[in-house]
C-alpha cells in the first residue's frame, strides 16, 4: 500500500507464492516473492528479487519486477500489517479468509522461517509478532486473481490482539521433589494457548494436544506418576475405553521418546 503497510503471505513450495506476488504486486506494490526480514518493531526489509517463473520446458525464468508490470515500493517506510498462511486449493472458486489460533499458526510458520531457532525464546517472539499484527489469517483460494478483493479486509483489521497465550518457564522443570518419577528434558522455549502447548527442544518444535499438555505441565510441577493419573482423571474424566494409567503411561512414553521428559528415580536424581 502507499502508506507502507505490508501483507506477508507464508507457505511451503507449491502454494502459489510467486504467482500471487505477481498478481498482487501489480495492484498494491511488490516487496518480494521469496524472503523478507521483519524487525521487532514490524519494520519490513524488502528483497525485490526477480520473480522466479516456472517454464514448461526448462529451468525457471527470472523476470525483473518492472518487466513483470509490478508496482514500485512506496516512499513510506515498510511495516508489517498482516500475516497470512496460504492454502491453495485448485477447485476453490470463492476464496475465504479465516483466523488461525496462535499455536497452529506458529506450527506452520516455523518451517518457513530462517534462523528462528537462533532467537532467544523463539516461540514467545513469534507469538508476540502474531499479536502485533492482530493475529494470523489463512486464505484458502484457487486462483490468485480472486485474492485481490480480499486485501482491503486484511489491511482494515485492527492491529494488536489481546494476548491469548502464556509463556512457560523451562526452569521450573529443573527443580523437582525427591518423589518425582520424571522431569522435563532440555527445553529452550514453551508457550501454552487454547489447551495446547508448543515446545521448542533441540531446535525442533513439537505441539502437545489432548491430555499431553496437562501431563507435561504436571511433570514440570514435580508430580509423580500416580498424581499425574489422578490429575488427568480430574481434568478429563475417566476414559471411555481402557484405563487412565495406561493412557497416561502411553503419553509419557511418547514424551520420553521425543526427549521432552527424562526419567528420574525416587531419590530425585535423573536415571542413567
């Protein structure tokens, strides 16, 4: 836009980013079809590279933005106004914008971001970014041209969203009682929102859902296996099939395999 507001469309290869950039860039201005850098204050650094267009009988063709008919950048400083996840479905005729919960959004954003694991508290930083632009959208569309009428709606969304997530301090898992059976493994960052937990451990993002967040958080508080079973029944009720101990044990086995928890012994030491 002329005032410098930028919409960032994010998605893996094959979601139509270059075609969408070429289409929208002819109406609103072209920033990049590949990579942009965003500062904490939402300042956007443009990378106006040639568009990499697919050819049917050879390597991609590099087309200069002006030759492709794309608008220049505005004089105003660039500032991120919206984050949009791309979901291209060829059979969709009418595009649709929907809101994406913060942890679901982060799970899709992380694989598309460079150097995210180099940040301190990367999940908290991403969650704060999502809040700063008023939350994350998903656009489901078939053809790029159909997205053009949606852009004013993205720009009109009020900036800033009430924080719906909370940080989880990995340090709390390092202090546990002498009766603890498990403790947290190495965690660089974790957040909770909407009944789910996102955990960054050894540079890998994992999302816990169902009864897993409650069990993992209980382990962080120093709960024993018996206490975890009691806590799970209190929060979720008795399982319709099987027994609660088996279900809790199965989740703990998965957490152990992922390295999110480690075993301890009844003396309070980590098991070797």
